[in-house]
C-alpha cells in the first residue's frame, strides 16, 4: 500500500531542520510539542560522517544531523501542526512522487536506525551518485548485526565480506560495513554479475560429496549438511534473469534440499526446474542433471545418455573432470 499523507496512520516524514544544528535542539523541539499537545511524535536525527579528500589525503568528518534532513514519525495533522511552530522544522517537498510530502516507510526506517545504532548513532554517509548500484546484488541480511536489512551488496575484492548500501532519500545513502557474505541471502543478482555462476560452481563439489554419501546410505556430517542448508537458505528466493543459469540453480536446490531431508522445498524447486529444463543446452550441465536424478532415484541407467559427453573430451576443464570422476565412480559401482 503506497504511503499517503492524507491517512491518519503514522508514517515517517522527511523534514528540513534549519534551527540550531544539533540533535539536542531538535529533540527539545519535539519534546516541547509532545508535552503541549499530548502527542507522541518520534524524532530520528543522527549525526553522520562524510568523506573529504584534500591534497590526496582522505579524511572523515563528523557533522551534526543528516544534513538538513530529520525524520519525524506521526500523523500528517500532527506533523503539520508541529511544522507550523517557530522551531526550524518544515516539510520536505517530494517533486518526484505523487504525494506532495516526502515520506519513508517503517521498514526502511528500521533498517536505517539499526545501522545508526551499530555505529553509535553516527551514520556513515554515501552520496548514491558515487556508487554504481547497478553492479551490486540486492540482498537481505539473515544473521549478524543487521538482520532484516535489505540493500545493495558491494563485495570487497579478495574478501569474504562486503558493504551493504541502503538508499534512504533523495540521493542520501548509508552503509553497513563488513557484512559477511555468509550472513546474507541474495534476492536478486545484478544484471551484469558473474557472482551467481561463481556461487553455483563453488557449491557443486559439496553437493557431489553429499550425493555419494546419500547413495551409499551414509549419514551426511553436520558440517557438510550445514553447507547445503546455507546454500539453500541464501539462494532459494534468488531472482535470475538467465533461464539456463536458473535451471541449473533449481536442480541444485532440488538435490540439496532432498538429501538433507527437506522434501517440501525439494518438490518446489523440482517444479521450477521442470518449467526451465528445455532451456538447458550445455551437454555438461545435462550430464550433471542426469547424475543428480540417477543418484536420487537410484536408477543409474539415467546416466547413460551422458556417458559419451563425459568421456569424449581429451582436455576437460576442472569442473568437467569433477563430473567425469563422478560418472566413473557410479558406473564402476554397477559392474
């Protein structure tokens, strides 16, 4: 439901504040209004840190409030009456929206406030113009300091962590630093990203190890089971625009869920794969698919159509060698 200033429900309004530039004075103005009118307006006005570059040196400077923005939660009539007082507050006009006044929903503000809390109410500030958000993946944090935070994940080179950029309003953004890749699940990979393919490739060896144990009726150790469960949790709601890659992801999610006993989710991903399977044209991807079905169903005859593929390449890649080794393992066990 779109935010509306005409509603009597409480929302966060983006307000200008041009009074004494400190959070204390802003809070005093809100407290005074609440006391006089028996209202319960809520103020969020953190300090912020900006990056400054001079003579080649980069320094960070702490400034009061979020530029001239403050955020006040209340009904439209309450906030309108509050801004009518001689206290330095005024509405921010939103020229890019159907609503006249700039508003932010509770979910985004919760995330905004959580980041501020983590950094002692001093927000790291980013101008969104400085960042190519199109190159980042849309993620949701599921563990760690920022659970529930949804933003754009910018991975750091040669690191298992990255920064999550949260766009707040009118080119103002903040950042949660050093969020582990294992603490997020991908909602949507960026269009030009190779990370989806990389994450799938990195997962295949773990799945193949689990399939061998499953085939021999051995228990999957907890550390391997955790890797399968983590992959499913991070990738199961991912949006991929490439149908071929999505088909590969869905068959892996089917297999991983099945071998760890989550048959309900396995069935969901099998259904998704069935809708995408005709997009698979790569023979080695098909060989992996046949291998998965052959092991899970116990029918190794399913491997037969791909035997020529896995044995014909004279100089296979590392990934191809891995699949070929699995075929040798299962086919030799049949003899």
